[in-house]
C-alpha cells in the first residue's frame, strides 16, 4: 500500500481530536496567515480565529475555524449556536474535517451558513489533508505515527479533483484513440484543455502501466522508475510542476528507460509546457458538445427538462462539472444548482487554485455586473480593482483561454449562467466583497445594465441586500408613462421577483396602457414601442403569477384586436389560451391554471356585458380554458436546433375536473342583466362556445373507448344542455349548430350518441345560397335549387318595399356572417335588382343603410333602365364612402358607357382603386378601357395596360388596338409594381417580359423612370418582380450599355443589375472600361454570386485590368440566400474554387485566393457552430 493510501486509511481511524486540531491549525496557517488557535476550554464553539489583513475586509471582521474528526455539519451547527450564545460574531466559517466531505455535505454546510447570514463555508476535507500530510513528515508522524516517505510515482493523482469524474467516458473516443496510439508508439504527449474538461479522467484510461508524478522529493525518482518500469509517466497540471517535468525527462535519460511522458495543462500554459517537453504530440481535449453532455447527464440520473438544461448550460461542455452538478441534483440540492450557487462554488474554487489573489474574482464579478466589458470599460475598471489596464486585458485573455469568459464582438462576457450568482455572492452576500455603490459611481452611463444585474441577483438569491437594492432602483424611477422601452426591460425582471413586485409592475403597465401616446414611425410604419413593452409586462404577470389584474388588462386589450391568433403569439387571447392548454415539459398539463383563470374571466365579463365585442372576447377566453386539446413546444436542451412540438388531448382527470367547472359558465350565461345597457350573450359569442362543445363531442365520438373518450361524451352532452336553448334563440346560431352537427350525425347515430335538432329559418337558408347547397339529388338539381331559392327570397324581399326590404336583407346578412357565410347574398341581390320597380328608392335605402350589395344591384338597374338619369349629387356621397365606393365603381364601369356618371367615376379613380379594376372584365377595347389607359394616375393606367390579351400573360382581356400602342407604352412606362394589387403584379411581370423582348425602348424608358424614383431614397432595389432580374439580359447591347452606365456606383439592397446588364458580355465590359472610363473595380458587382460563365469570361478581363484576385473571389463567393449551416456553404465554395483552377487556368490566382478565403471562413464557421453545439444558441 502506497503512502497516500496509508494516510487515508489512518485518517479514517480514530484520531486524538486535540492533536488533529493542532495539526489543522498548523497546516492551514499558510492559507490563512491571520489564523490564531484558541485554547481548549475557552474556545466558545470555535477552534481558531482568523484575522484578515487590513483593507481586505470590513473592520473587525473575523473568520472562525471549526475542526472535527466526526460529522462536520453537526459540528458547524453546534459551533455557530454556541458562538451566538457567547456573543461572538463570525463573518466566515472555515471547516477542517478528517473524514471525507462529499458534494452533498458541502451544500448542506453552505445552506447552514446561508441561514446564519454567512457566505458559503470554506471546507477542507480528508483529501486535502491527505495531500498535505504525505508531504509533511513531522505532522504525519505526530498525528498518524507513519514514518514512511512519499513516493514520487503514484497510482492515482494525489491532488483532490475540483470536480467529480464521470463513471463512463462519453464522447472522447477520438481523443482516447489518439492518446493511446501516441503512448503505445512511445511518443511524449501534452493533453491540453480547459479546467474540468476531463484531461485527468482521460489519462485514467491508459491502463495499469502508467503512473502519476507526485509532489514529493524527486531524489529517488530514478530508483522508483527502475523499480516500477512504467509504460508512461503522467504529469498532471504540468504547468504547475515544471521542475517535476524536467526531472522526469532527466531520469529517463539517466536510466535509459523507454517510457513516454504525458503532461496535462491548460490552453494558456501550453507553450510553457511544450518548452519543457519538446517534440511532444499535442492532443487537444475540447469541450464536449451538447449531445454527448446530455448522454452523460442522463446517465447520471438527471432526466428532467429544466434540470438537464441547467446542468448543460452551467457545465458548458465540461463533463466533470456536469457530473458534480448532477450529484447535487440527485442528492436533493436542486435549489443550489438552479440558482447557480453551486456553479459559482466550482469557479471560485478553481480560481483559488489558479491564483491566491482575490482580484480575479473581483474583476469577474464587475464584468458580470456590467453585462460585459469592452476595452473602454476595462480601462475604466482598472483603477477600481487596482490593476494596470494592460494587466487587466491580459487577465481577461487568460480567463478566456480557460473558458470562463468569451470575447463577443469586442466585448468580454462571462458565462451567462455564472453572472447572476456571482454578482449575488460578491456584492450582496454579507460580508460583501465590494460595495455596489463603487460600481454604480464608476459607470453611471450603464445604470440600466447594472440594474438588470441587480434584478438577476435578487431573483436567484435570498439576499436581503440584493432585494433592497432592487426596490430602491424601482422607487427611483420616474412616472411609468415616462419609462423607456429599455427601462421596461429591467422592470420585467423586477416584476419576476415575487408576487408583490409583479403586482406593482403590472399596475404600472396598466397605467401606461391607459395613458396612450403618439406612435413612433419606424421604417414607414407606426409603432407604439412603449405600449408594446407594457403589454409584455402584463403577459409576464399573467404567465408567471396568474395575476387577476394582468388577465383583466389582457382581456381589455383583446377587445377590437383583429390580429390572427395563430400568427400573433403576443395576442392577448392567444396568450391566455396557450396558458390554459399548456403542456409543460416537466409537469405536463395543469387543471389548476384553468381553475384560476376561469373566475377572473367571468368576473371581467360581469363588468363588461354591454357590448358584443366584450362578450366575444370573454367567450373566446372561456373556450380556450375549456378546450380538450393541449399543446406545447420547447427546445431540446441536449440538441441544438431541435424543438419538441407536443399536442394532444388533456388527461381524463383534468377533463373531468373541467366539467365540474362548467357550472360557473352556465350561471354566467343564464344571469339576468344587472346594469343599464347590459346585453345577453350575443350570437357571435355563443358560436365560440358552441365550437368548444363540438370539440368535446368529437372526442366523445372517438372510436377509442378510453377514459378521455368517455369524458368527451359526457362533456358534449353537458355543454349542449346549456347551449342548446341559447342557440335556438337566434336563427343564425340555430342554423350554424344544425349544419355543424349534421356532419357528425351519422357517426353519432351509429354509436347511439344523442344530438339535438334545431329549427332552421328558410329565408336564412336561401340567403346563404351556395353554402346551403345539398348535392343529394345531383349537382345540376342542387344548383337549380340554389337559384330557385334565391329568386324566391328576392321576390319576397322586394315585395316588402325598399326600406323594409333593405332592413331584412341586412338582418339576413348579419345572421349569415354569424353562420360563417360572409360571401352570401350576391344571387339574392342580383335577382332583387331585376325586380325593382323603383331602383332610385332602393338605392337611397341601401345607401342609408350602407348595404353595398343592394346598392350595387339598384344602381345597375337604375342605370340600365334609365341611362343618364342618375344625378351626380346622388351618386357622389356613395362614391366618397369607403364602404360603398366599390359597388358604385363596379356598377358604373361595368356598362362600358361614358356618360356623366362614367366620367365622374373614372375621374375619381386613384391608386387605391387598382384592386377594383382587377375585377373589371372586358372583352372588347371600348371607351372605358381607353379612358383608363390614359388616366392621370399611373396605377390606374397600369392596371388597364396589363389587362390586354396577347401581351405577356394571355388571358380573357381585349386585344390591344394598333392605334392605342402609343398610350399603352406611356402607361407601361409609368408602371410601378408596388402600386398594383397581387394578381395584376403577376400579370405585370409577364407584360414586362414581353416588352423586354419585343419593345426594348419602352422597357428602357420604364427602367429609367424607376431609377429616377429611387434617387430620393438614395439606394437601388430591383423594380422588377421577384426572380425576374434576368429580363435585363434580353435587352440589346446599346440598351444595356446605357442602363449599366446609369446603375454603376449605386448603393444596393439586393443583387446588382450589372449581373444581367453586363454579365458575360465581354465586348460590353470592354466598351464600359475603354470608351466610358468606368473603373474596373466598379464592374466587380457584375460577378456577385455568379459562379458560372460570367465569372469565367469576365473574371480574366477584370484580373487583367488590375482588379485583385481576392476581390474577384469574394464577389463570386457572394451568397445572400443561403439557409443552413454556414460551414456547409463554405465547404461547397471551397470545392468550387478547387475545381475552378483546373477548368479556367486564367483564373488560377482567383481560385487560390478563393480557397484561402473559404478555408479561413470554413474554420471560423466550424468553430462558431461547435460553440453553439456546446453552449446552445
């Protein structure tokens, strides 16, 4: 048995406590120079006092050493209680124990100290004493009675590892193979990697023939080598044991043995180690990627989504750290892992090993508080931490080598998971290492960044100092209406601290929402950024705490919000429905959330029963609460770019619980109105609840006879019992219910499921026209039935007279909208027009009611029976009204006649009416078409110009007469795609393609006009339809020459027009260079992304004219449409340039430059993507 094992065994046996106390005080004296032992009998619960050097701590601060040979937790608990009884204060607890101290015990001690308002205990367990006693012969003899000396070669490392080693070696197959091959071939090896990455663990896989160099006297090293004959000697942390590394090499030369040396070191010490081990093979041990780390974490017994995410983020590719954190999680110390305190402990212990100075941690804490530090920040920070600026920059570079900080766009940033706990530990845990005020005074311009750090620290710690600082910051803010978006960002952090803070923040957000403000214009659109920030605060209050006032605020905001729910995640009703039907990756679904939301929604409804809009919002929220479906999505913590999408039916227990809550809804629907102006549940709101009932019914009709299916069947019956009588009150809701239930009736009858019948209004059935078609008798019979019913309804409505007929038509239209048939009534209105004896009276009634269908039918009948009899003063109000204007324009222009009405309508047309002209179908080139073609508004003229057949997109339009060609060209020259509606844009693209091939002069004129329109904005964007820039290549060379001269040098958004104007036309390029003195550099834009004949023909010419090979390679490699990993793009470009050197010898220099560029970019992309696979995105 070697000496470390004998010492370890002796420490496990009974020791004399007083002798161990003397030994601990002596050995710890080097680490705590101010340590003074306390005599037994007068110790009052402690074994030594620790006095801090002047200036290192607050005045009078004391550390207390507690030494034990038994249970350290019990010893600390008893010692702290006794010191309190004796009136002794402690600012730091140091524990010395002869027994092993595992991670769970350390966390228990830390929690115990935290309960006393103390920082985490500094613990020295058995392994620490083993490493000291094997070196200290005097205390080894005195305490343990062991006379032997420490061997220089050990079977295992003597130093205590900072982290636990994983049981299984995961993801290190390549590194282990490289290491084993080098060792078996007798090569020296340097293993390099950041702390905690598993270098020592890797050396443990080399077999039994390897030994570790200890720290004992090396005088007997040659003898031990001769005796043991190792295959390899491992020098762990060789940068700290350079003398030992040199001694091993000298002993190898002296003895003539053939063993190899394996040294481990950190990235920033690699050169130093290689200087002592020349010719060694360097084997990098990189951080493990997320999939391997995830496998390791799962194997350690941690499978929860949040737990895995916390470990993977904090370990950041270090297996040793991950296994230690997993041990804490499985040992019941999850709070320390999720808060980041355990992570800080790892880093703090590591930095104590690296340097005895507290400056490193001080710098890291300040950088963490600032959210990152630029070079300017470091310069300002240097005097604060009493370090020279140059030395501070070097310190950050060393920390970057060790993986604790990263340089992101010129800013040093600490690992995100480390920032908040380190700030809490350093600034807000008594005794504070640094006053927070020193940082706020030194960086007044970064007040919000510092406030954000305070909130993060307060969120993960129980520090009263951090919480007090957070409260002080919030109280210092101006009135909420004066808050900026950035302030709201910090306020959201404050609102996440606890329920009281959330209530305060939500109330402030409600004040901001209620105040209103003038929206700001950004990129041509108006945005209320402050209002949006306030809404985010309400969303957070609802999601995190289910605050009633936050839910009320969201419901009020939802009134009038017509945005689509599925594409607007921040829509208030989308937020509430997602919250109610959420699947949590760890906890599944929750009935409690629905049960707490429902009374809030119903309470809001009782206060807002006066409008249909409020009813619709409330019932949609209720529908979300009672939805049988649940869904959720979350990123996979173990795999980058993998998202889990979960959707299904809630559990039977939750569905059964939901049905118990339905009585509250039934009561709210049945309540009588209590305030003036209140209304009963309107049809539109009732339909939303009926659709929810359909979800339960469909579940109940499922063939799977599960508990969920039985709940669905029960729920469908229960909901229809409440909703059935309410649905029958309105013809619209009755028809909608009957129609939807008809689709389910065959399945329901097959299984004996009772579905109610509803009485249908025959007028509404006829009004819905094609939506009510029944094909049982055949398609033709069904179509005839639609026309017959529409004609009968038209006769019935016409017989009522103009006023009553329009009123009934409006009533049916409103009911049809509730049914879901928003396009109904066209056949009925058309038939009514033919039956109108007094179309003028019908026109006036329809205009007064805003009924566009009847107004259009009446106007067509009026103009058809009495041409020229419609006075302009009668027509103009409807023409100026946005809602009735389409009907007037369509009715007047459909006749093809230019009279007073036609002239007035055509003269009033603007670009906003272009969509109406898209539906104007002409078969002959009449006067209406000519007037539109010469219209003063370019959008109107262009809409007419693109509707002729035989030009571009062949269609059903009229043929362009020869005498109209001149005016048609002028209309095309003024064509602007952005002013045209969608379908006409497609037609315009085909017309431009026709013009480019057959009328280049017109195309050139059109393009020049578009260029002139771009002058005010100062940059070029292609005026052609999407993917149509190649039309420029169809122009004759003179036209392309003139356009190229106009486009050269323009700032660009998107591809350059020179790509197709010049392209592979060498003669044109030479003409531009020679006759027009265009600088060759300006033509490089013609090569952008052109890895084809263009670069093969134009490239040599530009190369000959002095353009650099690298510039040409950059242009050819340009790719702004790539989607996916950038490394794959650069790899493909590398292959392209490799092949280019052989296919085009004249471009060999370009190919070489391209290969160098792409190789460098490929390496950067691989490094960036690997970092993402390690740390996530």
